[in-house]
C-alpha cells in the first residue's frame, strides 16, 4: 500500500464512497479531530497504568476508528436508493456506550464525591487524560455541527459525549491511584 497518492495535492480529499471535498470541510475536521483524539488516548495507554485501563483504552481506540469511518462517509453514497446500505460500515452500538458508563460507575465507587471542579494536572498521566478529554469535547462539537448539516448515526455523537466523561473520571481515578494532588477550583471572592 502506497502512503502518498498525490490526489490531495490541490487541497481536496476523498470521503469513504469516493466524493471529493476540500480538506477544510467540516467533515474532514470532524474525523481528523477524532484521529487526533485517538493519538492522545494512545499516549495514555503508553503510561504505567493498570492493565485493565489499557485494555479498555484499546477497545476505545478501535471504536474511535469506527466513529471516524462514520464521519468520513458521504451519507449520499452510504445508502442505495431503496434504503439499504451500500457501504459496509461498522456501527457504534448501545453496548459500546454502556461499556463506558459501566467503567465510569466502577471507577466512581472508590472516588470521593466531587464537590468542585478540579484543575487539570497533578501528574503527567492525569494531564494526558485531561488533554484527551478536551480534544474529545472539540471532536464532539465539530461532529455536532456536522450532524446539523448532514445527519449521521446518533450513537457516534453519543459515544463522543460519553467518552469525554469517561476520560474525566479516568483522570480522577488515576489522580487517586497515583497519589497525585487534586486541586479544587474555588473561585476567588472579590
């Protein structure tokens, strides 16, 4: 497989299904941000953390490729005129979303109740989680804007929303596991 094709040299790229769009198209920005998110999550997986978290992160990374494929698909090319699928694209299932929720619930059981927002940081691994969370929120905002223009599978957007929550809870859990300092944000009174 050749890495360079030269087909994008004039500022366009092909969607899944063959449609060419400008590289600055919101669809490209959406799945490009999901790709960026996946790289940040890979950085979390590379840290010295519990293998259980690493295993869940690998599952998440696979699902992010699915979300990326959904976002990279021209909706007009995905379906035949009779309403049947033309392109075989994996979906995000309710079970995929429920896995994130189950993992968050399990982590939250051993965490102190949250009474304030917390400042990102305290340990490099925790900071990587917060960066990934922020990139996930950006991916969600872009995907939401795309969905208004060209609707796509609803579970893909839900997955991004739940994933940002998961990354926040993972950051808190790792803060406590790594015995890092969680600094509460308490607004100054003037």
